[in-house]
């Protein structure tokens, strides 16, 4: 699959960096004092998975390219999601996986980049009994601030001083390409600067990968391009069981299983995003995959169903004990 530079840039221009923090549909209200560590642990084969709720983000309906009120209400009426005046609240999840003597993160939350409703993952990791120095490896699905923000402090220091950072070579190259940055509208350039700043402290312990490769400790990368050029899922194999961390294949459980073509303003290449989503849904159905995602309702573990031609999400039961 090749990335079409024209549609890619067109997509970017539809998603100015400021939109994430100041668009009418994205309201960042609340108080850090209300924040409590929220986490859930489960086992997968020999691996222990801890999922952290970094916080939540209201997605304004105007962010969806093909939003239709009647269609949205039809989807909402089948489930328990509620529309708020700010839009649909979605979670931001991050993960710790302990397997084969290693401690690995999948994504790192937002830190303080997106306001007081987010940035709880660091404290939640401590609450789970893991210090930042213990992290061996961070697998990054893509370089948006709700995934890479927690990698560095406001002063540009590495939050995980001993961790290697694994990220797709395509993803790294895209956000570090000065020509691409110069060609996008000024409002979008902040995304590039933010992405660069969050990963900069890891430049000397970087593992850039290409395509589908084994990354160690049971993980294999799975390219899922569209949302960003190098957007990547990670398949974890442990004790004969599999779990796919699919990053941002969906942002809204409420709407995008029903309407896979409803891309959002942050998708770099909307057409490719929708194509990747459909292919991923089909594979998930065919393989009965257990999967989790950064914006699937916490704790975000489940599978995709297809009934009468329509996709749906089925949450896994809460797992008690490890
Ligand atoms: Zn995201």
C-alpha cells in the first residue's frame, strides 16, 4: 500500500494542530485534583497486561467527516453511549506488558499536553508498582500527542530513562521531514513540533522498524496506515494466546463500528484510514481476534463481530485475578 502524498497532505490540512487543544468540539475541562489512578490487570498466556486510563477526550461531532445526526442517533440508540454537549467522550488508554522478564509499554499517554482531563498514566503506572526506570521498551503506535506525550517531561527529559523506543521508520520519517512540515498549513505544524519533542530524548536508543517484524518479548508489528502514515498495531503472542494492540483503528466505539467510513479530522489520509479499518475489522472477525485499542471504552478488551453485514464491538468480560 502506498501513501498518496496529496491526500495525505490534504488530510493533514484538515487537522490543524490547534484543533486538538482548541477546537469547539474538544473541551478540556475539569481538575487534576479529581484524578485518581485507574487501571485494570489481566493475563494473556504467560504475560501480565495492565491497562491504564490516561484520561478522556470529548470528540466533537464536527470532527467526523461524514457526520449525520440521524445516523448517529440510530447507532447510539443501540448502545449505552451518550452524546454530551461537547460530543462523545472517548478514553485514552496506555499499557504495561510484563512478559519474559521484560516490562514493555504500548503507548505512553499524554502527560500534560492535552489538559487536566488527561495525563494520568504516569501516576497509574506508579500505583501499579512499576517505576519508570524499570521500563525496558516502549512500543509506539504512532506519534500523536495522546500516545507519545507521556514519553518526555515538559523540560524535554526522558520519562523512561532506560527504555528503548520502537516506532515505525515511516512514522518517524514523516514527523521529522522538514519539507512535509513546511508544506502543511501553519496551524498543523505544531503537531510536528510536538511529535519531535516527545521522542527526542530517545534518539540514541531508537529501534526503527519497517513492516511486520518481531520486536521481542512476543511482540510483532502490524502496519495499519492511514490515521498516520506509520500507524502500527502490535500483536502479542504468549502461551498460545494472542492479543492485538491496534492503536487508533477506531476513535469512537459508538459510531465507527457502525460507520467504518466516518473518518475524523486527525486522520492523515482519510481514504486509507477507512480502508485499513475495514480490512482490520474483517481480519478480526475472520480470526476471532482478541484486541484492545487506545480509544476503546476502558478497559478496552474485546473483539469485532459481524452480523447481517454490520460490524459491532463485543467487550470481553472483566477478568478477575491474574
Ligand atoms: Zn489517539
